[in-house]
């Protein structure tokens, strides 16, 4: 289904999910990029083709929503529930995976604005004895430059058995950090970019220590409620998604094996690194508000947008990705993978055009690479180039070691 309406109407979306694990180069200055007003109109036909291809590659359903200066576009394909065959809708809620990392970074940067946190201070100043190296700073944690090993690499070396071992389990933050510290670090503090869920588990510990409240309370009081995000929740350790939602299906490692319904899970293995539930409308609202200056001071937002180049098209700031598209446009947001869902949520620098695209499957490299094309259709319009080939997949939790 494709539709375009004004105001509350539907949204054509495209989600980005090309997470590439290659050594980072030096921090980069911000490239010149057109504002949303100067962009070509979204290509809803191209977006529909992207989602249709994702279905052909194994996703039960796919949705996308674009919000652009008060105009909304929606595109949907497939089903939200394989048992009932209910059609997927752009209003469905879903697990956003690592898009959670931007929310966590925003809370910590707000605390920096309140002079309760110094980004270049050691993590151990606030959490004494947590880490074996006093050189690891809060800024390095938020930028994936701490060198701390990603415990999820081992946890999900086998997608289904790894998931079933943790889907009902409840971890403490410190237990997850301890899993990481059993392995050698990937690099010296600050020496290189290396994506690791461990960093944003530490972010959760910092939030709770500095606010004196749970991560849930911090998200709700500082982001969800002020922005009136009515579809956005942090329910950990509960396993249910409130309201109407798309069921999520995990693709097994073995070719031809049946999809596993992964909807009900604690997501305790991720927590502040990946456990938020939301909708396309709410994620577009969140990124529009962030880049519109409604959540952080200009100085803190600028720090968030100080990027380290990851490869030729991707850079990482503080809990924030920049994706450079074929038409010369750069977009900002995050990608997410949690068992059963892939999410791309990005916006222009001014926040005036935003896109969220989702599939209700994961651990499927073809679907992941295809979804990256949604960004091109949403922000480059009909001038978008067709993406070909396989990206090197940056592990985001449930991605199989084979690069699926």
C-alpha cells in the first residue's frame, strides 16, 4: 500500500540499515548538505519497490513513513502477523533495537547540559571500579571508541539457540559489562571506532547513577512525555509490546529453516542499548525534535554531531549515525536490529524531513542491505541510485557471525 496525505496522513518511509564494521578514520567535519526544503520529492514508487524486494527476500512485512514539512507519506507491504495474515500498518509498534542508543545519548547529553556530567571525564569517576582502565571516557563510550568488547558477539554466535537462551532472562547492567570484560579489548581507549553494545549498557548505568532513577523514568520524563510520544515505551523486563504491534520473526542461520516468532522477549541482553518500543510516527517526531533543537543545547547537539568516519558512506557521532547518500545528501539517525526487527530512522540536518522504515524480520543480510535503499528513495527522490552488492554487516545484536 502506498499513500500520501497532509498533516496526520500516512508516511512514505525508508529505513537505513547499513551498519558497516570497518576501522574508523579520523573525526570529520560536517559536509555541506541541502536542507529538506531543497530536496527532491520523495520517490514513493521507488520506496514501495524497496519494501517489495525485502518481502521477496524473506521479510513477512515492511513499512515506511516519511514526514516532510507537514506532509506524510506511508508505504506498507506484507503482513504483521503470519498466523492471522493481518496486514502490516505504519501505525504498528515494534522493537527499535539500537535506535535506542540515540535516546540514551540524548539523556546523557542533557545531563552534561545540566553540568552533572563531563563528557571527557573517565567513566570510573561516576562508576568507581567499573572498568579496568581509567582512560576510558564518557565521550569514548558514546562514540564506540572505548575499545570494550561487544558481549553480544558471543551471545548470538548462533542466532536461534542464542536467542532462546536469553529471551526470558533478566540481566543486570553489571553482569553484561562483566561478560565484556572477560574478553580482550578491541583497541586502546580512543584509538579506533569499534561498535559495541557494551558502551550503551554503560550509558544506562551512568543514567541511573546520575539521575538516581531508572532508565525507564529518565526516558519517560526527559524524552517520551515532553515530546508526547504516545507509542514509545521502555517495558523491560516485561516481554509484551503494548497495544497494536507488528510481530517480529527471527531468521535462523540454517537456510530454509522456519522463521522463529521472537516478539515476546525481555530484551534484557540490550536494555539501554536496544530495548525501546516505538512507532514510525514517534521516531520521526523524535529525530525532528532533536535536530530542531528541542532536546539539547546547540553546543551539545554539535558535540553529538562530531563524527568519526566509519567508511566511505557512514560516520558515527555520539549515539548518532550520519549516512551520506548518492545524491550528495547526508542524513542523521540510527539503525536498529533486535531479534525480529530491522529499523532505519533518519532525518535531514534540519529535521524537516524524516524517515522510518522497518521490516519484521532480522538476521537476514539480504533484507538488511535492501532496506538501505529506502533512504535513497526517501531523501534523493527519483535521482536515487540503485544499491547493489552486499555490505559488511556491523553486528547489532542478533546478526549471525556469517554476516546475515
